[in-house]
């Protein structure tokens, strides 16, 4: 079964066809990053307009074969951005006379380790149903959550960030240090070079522990939650104390600061993952989202998975960021149970639990 997946929840206009939930037939991603760069972050109206301009071309390029269904992200995400994809998907499904499946963006990220590119060795051998029960880690610019997956298609949030997502924390730090947008890739690169040949000790930034009682408000245990707002403030104070970002750059200190900041995020994520894996016996650790591209995070998570004796399932780099393949792939597993999404509205605050 071939499914066309459409994704426009944030700043990527994307469409893809996936066969039987795993084999990627086509995958087209138009990234709007250069449009948002001057603002240092995603501007919803700019995103929406660019989606409108590009969606037709992106879908047309992805439509390399006949499809049996159309799937689309309907949340969570930016409302004016989601609307463009949902409306396009409704029109297409109607025009093609095929069913429409509504997909949750976070659940779609957790499908990425299961996607396969023909002609390339698979990153993950296990099929989704064989990898269950699993612990899911969705880690992106908008989300950081530990999600229990007792069986494929069932999700329960065990812990999450109580403020900024990990990707947001990378982006804000990069902005403060004058490293541009998005911050994750540049921080990753600078930190990797520093860690390969350190020229000083890491700055002991706080490791994302939530303040007492704050996690209780979210109804989640503190030991499975992170808070990155304190880390961001600690970085700001550090930069101010050192005379500003320019002074740090002149002193050649940016790499040490960046590597220290990244390490605080990575160790916070590793620690909560370890705790979650101690609490629930799981067969695998399924990781998805833009931040799962981070080379240091990938290395540390592989140690965490080995210690806990679980299989680590990471996505191929091209499927870590937002794409249509994850939407089309998950839709195959949802297809039978899903209601026809023709009457669906966008849901910017959609939760992964149902
Ligand atoms: O999954 P994604 O494309 O969009 C959302 O759903 O949010 O994730 C984008 C986020 C951005 O915050 C970006 O800085 C971060 O992923 N990111 C990274 C890396 N590459 C992208 N963070 C850390 N290291 C990276 N290599
Ligand atoms: Zn995403």
C-alpha cells in the first residue's frame, strides 16, 4: 500500500510516498530555514505564506506513483502552517478519491527509525511491532518527551520538558552567542571539534533539573522531567560575566562554552532516559526529532541503551528533521483504525496520548 504523507507543521514544506509503512518511495522536503534566519526563529505568518507557495510543487514532485491514501499532520504545530497542509491534503484525497488519515507530529517523529531507503543499508532492522514495548524519546525544536510505547500505536507520556524543548535551548544559546539560526547544527559542529581536542575544562552548567514542585503541576515525576530555562539563564549570566559574546569570541572561548552547554543538555537527556529505562522494562529505545541528529547525543544514548540492555533505534539523518515520510509511514499503521479525516480541524496543541 502506497501512502502520500504531507507535513507542514512548522518550517518545512514536505511530502513523501511510503510503501507499506517503511519503504520510502519519494521524499521531498523544502526547508524554509533561510526565510526565518533574519528573525532568529520561525515566524508563523512567514511559514504559512511559504507553505502556500511551495505545497503544490512539493506534492507534485513527491507524486511519483499512484497512492492508496493521503496522510497529513494535523497537530501539534503552528496553526497557520498546519492549515496549509491539512487543506491541501483534503483537496488531494477528495480529488484522488482515496481516504485521508490525520497524523500526530510527535508520533510521526517516533516512526522515523523504522523508515528505510531503498539501496541503502537499513539503520534499524526491527519492524515497529518487533521493537515493542519501547521507550520513545521525541526530541526536537518544539518537543522533548519520554513516551512509553507498550505496543505500536499506543503512547503515554512519562516525562517531558517543563519549559523549553532541547532544540529550542540549542537555538536560544546560538542566538545569544551570535552563531545564527538554527543553533543545533552549528553547536554540534563546534562542540565536536572542541571535544576532539579540548583546550580547557567544561563549564559546569546546570543539568536541567526541574525546580521542586514544578513537575507536580504537570502531574509528572520530577526525575523524568527536564527544565532548560535555568540552563539558558546560567549561560546568559556566564556570557555577561565574561564581558559579552564578542569578548568570549575574541578570547577564543566560544567552543568551550558551546561544548559545555551541549554537554549539560545531553547529560540531562541521558539521565532522564536512564531513569525511565529503570522504571519500565523495555525492549528498545526509539528516538526521533531534529535534535536526535546531535552527534554527542547519539553517542551518549548508545551508551545508555547498552547499559540498560535495550536496542537503540535511531533514524537515518535525513529523517530526523521534519519530513513527509514519517507521516506516510505511521499512517500505514494507523490506517485501519483511523476515522476518515475529512472533517478534521488543525489541532496546534495536540497531545501524543489518545
Ligand atoms: O524535528 P525538527 O526539524 O522540528 C521540530 O519539530 O521542532 O527539529 C528542529 C530542531 C531545531 O531546534 C534545531 O536546532 C535542532 O532540531 N537540531 C539539532 C541538530 N540539528 C537540528 N540540535 C542539536 N544538534 C543537531 N545536530
Ligand atoms: Zn518535528
